[in-house]
């Protein structure tokens, strides 16, 4: 109910439907608390704004209503009574402002405590996110090494279970931010920063890098899929498997093209000899919603366009342009499409 | 009515006329190009600061329009990513370092000496040197930018992106060295303003009779003195040395820390925005006092609030870094400090509202801009209170909500008062009245254009649009709001053009503004418009807070200052009792030569560290020539 | 002609060489600006020191304290020379001014020589690591300020020797002491931090 | 003209075949962007795995004056494309040509043969560390 008020308040100005990436449409506890706080702040400060503007406009209009004001020409000061009365009003207004601000500090601190790092529950699912220049390296940490999942640019979280994001960066400062789920946290090369949230309803939520990180800062998105426990478990078990073996001859040629050209230099597909760590892990590429860090939806056409000329889609990104003949590209696409 | 028409009591007409002729000769600027380069009168240098800063405002505005065109629709290809990053960095750097601070200094260099009743700033040649350093800095940035070395890491250039490994080429070095130029000029003006206001006031102008605008400039000058060294370290000692001689201030793998750069930069960064904002408070006080026919309500409350703003401004820089995961207790303190500074602004707004309520307002163009200030700045201040709360900042940091906030407080808080000041003091600076109708038209264009541009950005920010992205995909729903913002940006540009046309056409009229068209209260309205180089034939003796209202004829004046050399009166700090006379130097080419020498060295130091020694040697020669004694050396008492 | 209406200041002196002179205030604020610079450097030094476990980093022995401690003596004495010069400036006594300034420049030169000798014993450069960066930056900036001030003092000596000086140049001699006192005073916290810091902080 | 493979050799058999186009010029010469890309690729393609940061280890050092197979850009390009005996693999099929030129430019920058304005003064990496440029930085856990 309350975020309808928030959106109502703000939306009548610019009628934009909530995109998949909006802080006004919370889907997790952190974002919900912050949206509520935003509603309280907006209402309270909006009232103050209207009062101040009302007084300002009234004093401008008062001049026209011809009220006989006190003669100012000689003393340039109103009568002492007016001064004292105005003094009391200004004093009261200042004290009221201070009280309101102290109240705002209090509710802000209480909301902050609820979502702060110290409130991270012990049984949180820990995900390590490492920012690279213009893509996200995601690793699901687990005490049992065989359960560790390595993926990129897409995170699946179970609804109802707390999730902790441990972030760092490999090169410059990035900032991990999913508006629907929680506030942003900078990823800084020499530090590990943490934040947490607990999804409250399933859905697909888009997030974007929020700290300027170079040429393709605009195309560094991450998708978070919140789903119920069962489907999350299914997804997790699928991610643990190695890559599917190529069945048809075209897929086998595709795998050979992948391993013999520059693809294997940077990317890794578990189950094959490609183990490059400097680019996203492609073992389950076909299961992802988007490719190139949220730039293009994941379908064959986009994959072909992206592989043949990445510089046109994301100018300046670090993927090499490899001259592939069509008899190499089609089999490669066939092979990449089976990597569920 | 003042010192031109009837000579002060007891002095004959002829002696006043003789003194004026002698003063005109002594204070005349040297002729020719050499004379133009070596001028040291504060009116000429003040005008140059304002005109140069206005040119940079137009350049920044063009860059803003290019950004808005690129963001008008999703997946737009007007600007490539590399070009867009350069444009938004140049926009931010130009507006903050090359327009906002210098124009406030220019107005101060022009107005403060007249308002405190003296003839020039304390160190005239340092004033000349400061202007040239500022001009050379601006030219250096734009020449390097147009020849391919434009900075592209943002106006605060966070490391490691701006570091040696991830920002190739000379762009970020240019940005770092340009800051050295503009901050040296800011420090020069700040020291001059402090010494002028504290040591060279008219007799009788004790501290509680100082005009509110002069109080604002004094507080701003102190903030500049304490804030600028921090950016000197952040830009030159840390970033430039890291990039050119391989020090490890911010290299995370060698013990350095990127957050150290952020702390040092924002320790300067937040006082910087108050350095831009506090002079605007002075403009508002001056305009309101003249046009509401009464002295500002709560003089001491306004002054104490501005002093408090000056102090608290140094205590809240970490609210720029809430998202970096700092310890909780630190964030709580900075939330409280960031909110408390709203109290000081609130008190001043209440005092101005009380002045407007109990005064009799004249609806001049300047008052329109004051109303625009109140509307836009209060809204920006309230979003600032929202941003100072840690949870809200985590959702809106580095998004278009923040872009909307700081444009509201910077354009609303500094540009609108500045345009109000242009309309208020245009008659004083040029001697001609600016057209009021065109002034009000430019106000309404700017006001409506501003709100149409920047209010939708609040919604865009909350809908997830992050800062500094050169494009966005269509399915995110940001297209319509961005189109509205681009339309508003062109409306602002139109308002700017109307103001320029208004200023230029008004310049062509006859010089008939007279000394005091607004019947205002402070001393700058007691000198002819445009004021001669020596301002007062006989500096006034002040007996009240509003000298021209309580003693219009300024009957008590100071006599005895020699007219055959440039002399001013040095007075006490608190009660301004005359202490001794002080001889000011005339025109001198040496500050220009020193500035040129240092410029050559600093531009070279971007390419090789050894050029700092060239800067030291050439600058040293310039300074030695600067204070080398002229004949006659001995001063007749 | 009633004097109440006009305030005649023609009998006031045309200059004053004391701490009431505007030039003195200008030099004071120059010292405040430099002070902010060095205090910020000091704060950064401690920030870096507390964010690293081992200080100075392995492979770099803590700086030897003998040479800088010796160098303190000429530095403090040079402040004395500067004081004599400023007193001489007030009394317009050329000989006293020349003696003070020459003592100042000589002792400061001794201080610098001791520092350059010490620099040769450093086995790290500003490119080696964070410790080297800070030590070299602080030392270089302080040395650059000291040399700049010495050059100004040298020019004043030349003016006094040539005899081409007036009240403005005497004021120059007087205010020059402000910046020198500052350079001497600011060196103490820097000295303690750089040379004694590693020993003191290792104690915990 | 430097005689290719100037060292005295008994047989005419050139390792890895005769160099075909000896004088193709380096398109990335003096380009700061390409030097930075070359530095990144030098680490990502694990050249530092054998040559370390130019000092040599498993592979020969790359900061030197006497080059066995010639130190000119085209010689370096040819060495990388065709590989050399005793362990240098042939990267011709594995790395696109424009990236090989970038790596060649970085090697020349390590030897101070690129203009100073194009060469970054230092890398964001441990100075003494001879490992890959992307060694994970020392982690400081804040909470």
C-alpha cells in the first residue's frame, strides 16, 4: 500500500511506468525499508517546501493588495513591535526546523540500522561479485568446494532467504546496485565491501554499475532473478554441471573453433580445455537472459552479431574482434547454443 | 547628493576639483597593450574576471546541450562514448573550476573595495597575477582538450580509473594541472579579500557595520584559504605525481588506497560548493535590502548562520562516500552534520522571508531572481536533506536524483542570485540601466526551463537511471523524461541568449544610470557609475550599518590622503580606527611575466617532471622583478 | 572649517613595519595556506600508516634519526637570525638586518646540506612503495619551500648590500621572518612523524 | 639493414621459416591507448607467465638490447606469430593481428623505445611482483 503512495506522489509528474530497474518498486526488505523512508521524507519535506513557498509568494502578492504598510522611507525599519513579532516567528521557525531535522536523523538512523551490514543474518547465502571493466564475475561461495558456482552477469537468488553480496573489483571502482532489491555498494580494488538483502517476491530485476568506470559504464548491467526455493535449487544444480558434450558434427566443429581460436584464450568452459579467467565463464551461456553484461537479449542473432563485431555494439570493450569465416561462425553458434 | 555634486562641508569647490584631477592622473591605467597587461586597478580586473567566467559559462552550456541531445532518446548515436565522457568531464570541470568560483571572485574583486570604502584591494599586483593564472589555466585546458587530450574521468576523477594504468594519454594530467592554475588564482583573491576587509575598511565601519555581502565574501575567502590546499594535494601531489613520476599514493597494490584520494578530494569538494554558494547568499542579502526598502531582518542571525555554514562545510565531506562501505558510526556522524547545515540555510531563508514580509518590495528583475532562488534552492536543499540520510543515499547516490539535487542547489543557489546580481549592479558597473522587461523575460525562461529540465531527473534517478551513462536501452522507460529534460535544456539556453541580448543592447544606451538608481544603502552607491579608478575622492567615514540611508550626503569624510601617489588608509580590525596610510603600487608588467613563466613551466610539467624547475626559475625571475625596488626608493612622509 | 566634518589623516605615517602592516597579514595567510598543505600531508601519512600492518614495508629499515636530529639545531638557530633581521628592519638598522639575514641563510644552508647528505642514505625511492612516496613527498615539498624562502632572503641581502632599499624593502625583511618561523615550526610535527613514527608505532 | 638472425649459424634452416614481409610498419607505434591495451593483453594472455614483467624467468627476458630474432617491431611481430624453438608457442591463430601489434608496442615501451608521453609511468601492480599483472590485490576486510 505504502509504495503506491510514494509512486503516486512522484508519478503524476512524469508518467513513466516502473521499468525493471526502479527504486520505487521494492521487491526486497532493504529496498522496501528505504522506499518507506523515502515516502516519509518526501511527505514531510514537501510540506515544509509548500509552507516556505507560500510565505514567499504571499509576501510578493501582499504588495499588490494595497495593505497600508508602515512608512519605511525615513527609518527603513518597521516599528519595533513588528520587529519583535517577526523575531519570535523566525526564532520559532528555526527551532521547528532543528526539531524536524533531528527527527529525520532519528528515523534515518533507525532505518539505516535495519539494513546495515551488522544486521546480516548468519545463514545468508554468500555471493562474491567482482567488478571488471564492463562485466561482473559472480561466484557463489560454499564451504564445500565442489558446490562453488562460477558465473557472470546474472545472479539467481531464492525468495525468503537472506543473501549477502561480498564485492571487490579487479581494476577500477564499480558499484553494484539493484534498485528493486537494495542500495548500492561500491566495489573497490583493495577492499571487500558487503551488503545484504532478502528478496520478498519472485521476479527479474535489472541492476547497473553506478560508479563511472570508463567507456562502457553505460552497458555494465546485471540481472538478478529471484525465484522460489525449488527452482533456485534446480538452477543451482544445473550450474554445477560441466558443459554439455557436443552431439552433432556441426557442434563438434564449433567446439574445435572455440578451442583453436582466441576464444579459449580468455573464456572458460568447464569440461573443455578452455580455462581463461579474464572473461565471463561460458559454461552455461545459453541459460542466461542476456549477453555482453545485459546489453543484448540472448538469442542466436545477437550472439552472431556480438561475436563477429563486439566493438560496434560496445565500443571500447575488451573483447577481441576475431575474423571468423561463416563456416566457422555457424558451427560455433550451434555449439554455444547447447551450453544450457 | 554625494561627493561629486557638493564638496563636503568646509572644503572649497576648487580644492575638491583639484584633488579629483590629481587622483585621476595618479590612478590612471597605463595605455597600450603593455598597459592593458599591467593594469592593477580592481575595477578593470574585476570586469575581466566576470567577462572571462561568462565566456566559460557559455562553453559549459554548449557542452551541457550536447549531452542533453545525446540523452534525448534511447540508443542515440549523436556522441560516441569516448566523446561523451570527454564532454561531461569538460562540462563539470568548466562549470565548477572555470566559471562558478572565478565569477564570484570577480564580483568580489569589483564590489568589496567600494563597499568597504577604500580605493583598491590590498595587493593590486597579486590581483593582476591571479587573473592571468586563471586565464592561462582556462586556455591551457581548452587548448589541450581541442587537440585531443581532453580529460574523460569525470570532474572529480576518481582513481584508479584516473590513474596511470586506466586513463591513458595526457587528458587527466591536463585536468590535474588546470586545477593548480585556478586554485592559485582563487587563493590570491581570497588573501586579498581577507586583508582588504579586515585592514582597509573606511573609518567607523566596525565589524557590526559591515555590509552582509562583504561578510559573505570574508567567510568565502577563509573557506578558500582552508579548502584549496586539499585540492592542491589531491590533484597535483597525488594524481599528477602518480601519473608522471610513478609515486604510489593511490596504487592499491603498493599500500596506497583509492579511498584516500576520495577523502582528500571531497575534503576540498564540499567546501568548494559552499565557496560557490556563500557569495550568492551575499548577493541575495544586498538585492533584498535595496528592493524591500528596509535593512535585512536579523543581521547578526544571518552573519552567524553564514559563519556556521563555513565551519560545518568542512565537517560533512563523507556524505559523498556513503556507498563505499565505511564504518557505521562514521556515517551516522556525517548524516547528522549534513542535516544540521540545513539549519543554517533555513535560518537565513526565514530572515529573508521576514524581510520580504515586513518590507515594501519593488518587483524589479533582480527580485524575480531572488524569488527564483528561494523556490529552487529550498527544493534543492530539501533533496539535500534526503541525500544526507545513509539509506536514501544508497538508493540515490550517483543517479540522476543526485544530478537533479546539485543542479537545484548550484543553479538555484548560485546562478540565479548571480543573474540577480548582474541585473542589480549592471548600472553600477556599466553606467547604463539594464532593460527590466527583458530581464524579467529572461528570468521566466530560465525559471521554467530549469524546472522542466531538472525536476523529471528526480524521477529518473529513483527509476534507476545512473549518472554519466552515454546511452540507455529503450525498455527501461526513461525515454520520455529524458526528452522533456532535453526540451527544458533548450529553454534554459534561450533564457541565456535573451540575457546576453539584453546586456549587449543595454550597453549601447547613454551613460545615464546615475549613482544610486535603486536608492540602496551601501557605499558602492555613493560613487559615480561606472566608478573612477580611485572610487572616492574623499573616502567616507561610516557611522551606521546602512550609511546611504542614515547619512545620504556622507558629510563626514577622510581628507589628507596624498593625491600624487596611490594611497589608502589602513584601519583597525574590529573598530576600524585609522592607524596609518599605505602606499599601493601602480601598473606593473611583472605579475603578467611571472604568471607567463609559471604557465610555461606548469604546462611542460604535464609532459615531464623536470619542467617544474623551469616554472620555478621563470617564476622566480618574475617575482624578483615584481618586488625589485623602483626609484625613488625613500618615501617622503 | 569645523574639523568634526572632516577626518584629516595627513599626519599619519605613510608606512609601518610591524605586524599591523597588510604585507605581514598577506605573508601570514601564505603561511596558513602552506600549513594546511602540510597538515593534510600529515593526516594522509597517518591514514596510510594505519591502513597497512607493517610500517615501513618489509625491506625498508626505519629511517635513522641521527642526521635529522642534528639538522634541527641549525634550523632553530636560523630562526634566531631571522628574528634579528626583523628587529633590525623595525629600527632601520642596515647592519643588523644584514647580519640577521646572512646568519639565517648560512644556517639554513647547513640544514639543507645535512638533509641532502641524509637523502643519499635512503635505500628507497618515491617509486618503491607508499612509505617511500610519503617520505619523499613531504621532504621534497618542505625542501622546495625552504629553498624558495632562501632565494627571497638572498635577494633581500643583495638589495641591502647594494643599499637600494626603502621602507617597503625593510617591511619585506620583517615579513620574511613570518614565513621562516612557519617553515621551522611545521618541520617539527613532520620530523616526529617521519623519523620517530615507525619506532613509536612499532611498540604496540 | 639488420641481417635477420645475425648470429652465426651452420645451416641455412631458419627456425620457424623465412620471414615473409620484413618491413610491415607497426600501426600502434607511439599510441598511448595501444600501449595501455598491450600492457593489459600482456597480462591477460599470460605472457607474464613465462617472461614475467619483462625480466624473464621461464622465458627469456624482454628488456634487453641484443635480440636473438631481431628487436624491430616486425621482428617481434614475427616472433609472436610464428613462435620460436625452445618453447615460444605460435600465437598467430590464437591472437588477432591488431592485438599482437599492441603487445609488440608494449614490449617496446618496456624497453623505453616508445615516446614517454605514451607510456604510463607505472602500472597499478606490485613493483617487485614478477607474476601476472592481475595478481589479486591484498584484501582488507572492512566490516
